[in-house]
């Protein structure tokens, strides 16, 4: 069996790439280890995705945005950054970027559902669900894939979209710079008495990092970052005990809080592939760049990789050129590195500074936020970057 492009991983990036190629005439096969039932009705996983204006436009082009339920889309108007116990906050306002909002927050589950529905409506991609890539063999004209259902598939281009812990990346012999932050992240939805006014919080406390992502009504996605043993303790609390704990951790700034969803825990590990391409293969999404969530740019980076690669592939196909050529893949790698490497490094530096609780760094952190609040050009630059995406 042969296809032009095989995509490993039916997460949001893999689904969006398959959808972007749906009307091209290219034969696309999407391979996913989960059963098709899980793709057609993805479970809630606690994660809320911050989408920039550029990401929204791309999802509109792919017939995904209009399929999102209104209840699963919340406006992200502004953001504020706190340090330690001080009530002072750096205000990042959309008006600095000439907009009335920074972006939108959408449940990861809803994006996957809408992307799957859009891909099914297009009806041109082949989906191989409930199987995984076992090994591969590269040769001059393509790549032969051996799947664990004992079938084989020949493709002209292989695309890895199977998470920051990508097995496909490893099978291709591509390493990655893994950044283990030594923390775990607990995410859940909570109701609270205070009005969040559609403003996101990033709170670099002493010994903890908190985030508040405003959803609809007086409900938010709460993100708590702590050492794994402390996260395990939070996970084992009753719903009432957990709510009381969150009220305390948020210093009662949100009033009474109530847990309204399951709690999900994820290890906090960043990843940047040493190469984004190999012989007739490319990495997209988290398989290429897995960001720390503090800048909320992970999925936007993933959509950026989808747009860059699909644009090059569609252009090559229209010109009857090789979609797996070295020249095309080198161009994709250059574009994606230029768009992601600076912010990836800056994010890791920011996290290192604002999670260092030694007294000199505490003082420096607070002084830096207060100085930044007075620098309107800096705030405009941050706001424009958040709204534009990558």
C-alpha cells in the first residue's frame, strides 16, 4: 500500500495537517494508536488552549473554528503577571496591540473533536486508527513503514506529530534537547465567586506557580505547578479539601472556589528536536517543539508548523515537484527554527528566573515586573507577540 504523505499522530497538529492537505489531491494517511472511537469523541483532558488571532484565522480556513461549540470558546481579553505575595501585577492589555482581546481559550478536547469532524467531512484522508508505527526503513524514493498490525505502508513523506515524547522522532534517529523542569502540572476547572473579567493570571509565587485561564461565566481553568510529591497530595484530596486548598493558594483573591471537573496531571518537560527534518521526513507540533506552558504558545507553534509545512507541500505539488525533496525540507526547517528557537530559549530563561526563590532573585523578579509596567513599548511588543502567534 502506498500514500504520498503518512502522518503519525492524530492529535490537534496531526489532524490539522491532514485537513490542510485534504483538497490537494495528495494521498494522505493518518496513523494513530488510539481507537477511532476515541478520535471521534475525545475525552476531556483538563487542558485549555490559548489561541492567537493568527491561529483562529487558520482554524477558520480549515473549517474547524465554526465547528467549535460556543460553550467551549472563551474570550481572553487581557493578562496579568504576579510575583510572590505582592498584589502588584504587570498588566498586558490587548489595547497595546490595537485589539480588544489577546485571543481565545478553547478546550483541547473541543479542538480535537472539531478537527476530526472537519477531516471526516472532507472525506479524503485515510485513517488507520488503533495501530502504531513499529519500525521504518528509509530508501532513496521514500520510507517503508511497518505497523504493529503486521501491515506495511510506503510513503513519499513521513510526518511525525506524536507528542514531545515522539517515538517516531526516535525511530528516525533524531535526538531532542529535553528540559525536565522537575515539576508536575495539575489542571482542572473551578467555579469561583470573584469575576475574572476574562483576564488571565500568571502567578509566580514562592514555591509554586499558579495560572488562571478565564472561561465563560465565573469559571476558570486552574493550573498548579509544584514538585510531583506535592501534586500527588493535591490529587488525593477530596473535592472539598482541594477547593479549600486552592482558595488558600490563591490568597482568597477569587473568593470561594468549587471544583467542577476531574483533575489531570502532566509532567513538566520541554523538548526541542535537534533536527526538524530527516530523509523524506519532517516533525511538526510538539514532536518538533514542546514548549513550557507559561507563554501559552505551544499549540500556536504547532499550528505554525502545520501552516509552514502545508504551504510548501501544496506549492510543490502544484508545480509537480518532489514533496520530499531536500530543498523543501531544508526550507521548512529554517522557517520553523526561526519562528520558534528564540522564544523557546527565552521561555526557559524566564521560567528559570521566576521560579528561583532565593532572596536576591525574589527582589530582582519584583523589580523587573515593576520596571516593565512602566515601559509601554515593551508591553506593546509583548501584546503584539501574544496576539500574532508564531
